[in-house]
C-alpha cells in the first residue's frame, strides 16, 4: 500500500495526543454527530462544522479478539478484511507501512470505493489487556488540510478511549478479568454492625455503559445563575438511573426500581442526542447538548488536596452514621487518607486524619469510592471525574472542586 505525506500528520498528532486525559462508553466529540449500530460508533463533523463537498467519517469498531497474534499481524489481517468487506479497490500489493507510537499502531493509505471515489483512509488500533484489540477507521475526502483539521480531535478522542479501555481492562471490565472484581463486590465490611449492607446483587462492570453528566442551570438564593452537574448511571440493558449515590457495584437494581421507580427510565443515543423516557411518568427528555460522559478512576488512584462541594452544601451521603458529622468539605492525601474536618489552613494537620468518626482511609476503583472510617464504618459511593484532570470529581450525587477555587466562585467550569 502506498503511504502518502499526510501520514506524517497522523504520526505527529498521535504522539502529542495519546497521553492526554480521557470514558469505556464511547463519548461524543463536541460539535460532531455520533451514531451507534451493532456495537460500532460512527462520528462525523456536524453540518455546521463541515465543509461543503468534503466528507469525513470516524468509525470505532467493537473490541475484537486477536487470537494470540502479535498486534502488527492482527492489524494487517484486520485491515485486509475490512478493505474487502467495505468494497474498496485494493491497491497494488506491497509492504504495508505500519507505524506505531508505542501504544497506538496506525496505517494511512489512499483507497478507491466501488463507485470510483478516492479517499484518504487511516486505520488505528491498540491492544486492550491480553487477547483483545480495538480498531478504528478514518475516511476523508482527499484534502490534506481538511483531513489534518479533523484528525486532531479524532487522535485525542482515540487516545482517550485507549486510556479508558486500559483502565476497564485492568479493573476487570472485560469478562475474562471479572473474577477479581467479583471478589471485591462481595467483600465483607470491616464492621458489619456499623457499615452499610453491601448486596451481592450489585452491578458488574460489564453491565455499566457509563456515568453521564447533564449540565443544568438553576438560580440560587442570591438570584445568581449556577451550574448543576447532574449525574446519571447508564446501563447496557437500556436503563438509566437518576442521581445515584451508592457505588454501582453495591446497587441492587431490582430493589431500587421497586423502591424508587421515579428515578428509573430508558435511554437511546442517536446523532449526538441523548433521549430519556422516564418509566413511571412516560415523560421524555431529549438532550441535544450540555451532556457528556464522566470518566472512571483508575484502580487504586490517589487524590490530593482540599475540596468543597460546588453548590456549597453539605454532602449528607458521606458520613459514618445516620447522626454523624456531615461536611461540604473533604480532604485527601496521597497516602490514601481522608478527613471531613481539615481546618482552614493551606495544609491539613496529621491529627485530622486520625479522627474517629470523621476520617479514615479511601480506595478508588472504576466508578466506586470506598471509605473506611476510623470507627470501623465502611461506605461505598459512586465516584467519577466530571472534568479533565483529577481535581473535579463526584462522590454520589454531589460534585466537588478544589476548595479555594470553589470558595472564590471559580470551579474550572
């Protein structure tokens, strides 16, 4: 296959983008249309962002088994199969100029479809754990500038997806690694008399599509317009759960639907619009914009700093007992400790992390935070990052930002 100069564009973009922050649900690209069919996702610039007479398609294919082949061999075979299946005219045979930037492998070429139309085509792929691979195909009208402009968000998006798939694989998202997660989900609490009952019927990671954030606006007591980041738990069976609090791995879905039916509905995603029909009321919502996918934590990831709820109210879902102290603040350190009473100084005294009812240790794994209070109480809450980086996150249905920025009204939003 003949490699063209625009391959250099692919290489330079991939090298600069694949280490950027990243979700295993395929998230949209801002300003692009997104459609899903049979596990494949197709994204393209929306009409307002497109150029007349030019076309650009980015198709992400489902996770596939590599049958024990080296990634280069699997990639080459998969490309040949896709070219044949898609009806492209295969170029003169020759060595494929496959390149890699250590994590993502790619190939760019020019192909002609059955109607004789020419395309710039780029294939990219990466390994997901052991034995699984993800591939995507980019097709663009033969215009180097148009191709380069659209490849930048594509490269960042695919790099982010690589990180998310890696996180999911490490935490047991794919079926072959579920035994570790299953043991975690049925773990006996440190003090069962004080701790929450952790049901055995909690969700498995492969049942979760993702955490969706809907950005809404409200007026506070001072008459100011404020942002509200409202979380939703989106499941692969087509159901959606509003404002979840407990960890999804501790959520008994059947019991929740019976106890709080108004919080459950069904969802569909088409052309970048997210549609929800609430089961108990038959009301339908359609979100054209102001929604995005949150990002899960990595296993044993650590937080560091002082944080405050964005709306300035106490988070009553983070406490060691029904009548225990609640706070709008929470403080973490990289040693895996937390406290709800960190004081007003720039640093948190070590003594704060030893408080019996207000402090303890924490662990993160995927969409879950487990808090072990020093009094023996253990609680598990849903956890996610709702903005880029690790300083804006949600615990249950409350979202946090760095304490100083929140107090000053600057939340990084």
